[in-house]
C-alpha cells in the first residue's frame, strides 16, 4: 500500500486482512480476546462511523492488549498479518 493511500483503500485492505486473520485464529481455536477485538474493529471499519486512521490507531493498541491478555504466541503467518494491519496506520504527512 502506498503511503499516500486514502482511508477507503486502507479500510478495504484492513478488512481483508482481519478476515484472513480471523479465519486462521478460528482454525487454531485460540485467542478469544484477539478474535473479539478483530471482529469489533471489522464492524467499525465497515460502518465507517469514524475516520479510518483513528480506527486503525485504536486497533493497533487493542491488538497489543489482546495479545498480552491471551498470552498468545502467533504463528509466522499470523504475525505477518498483524504486521500488515499495523503498517496500514503508517501515514506520512508533509513533504
């Protein structure tokens, strides 16, 4: 994703990544707090009631808290998906 991509593109990519991550977590049947967080933020991104950068920023914090709460160790593929989600909130402003 380009650094100058708009909110709708970031939202679409985040929803795709969240769905893939939820599928992986359901197969493993672990990480209930993380699954709840991802489901909540997927709904929030789909409803578009707040700005996408704000939602993604809050999502990053919620993911970190859920991982600590669950004591979950992610697989390499799941870690890459979480990394991709957090990268979506990297927006460069200015020149």
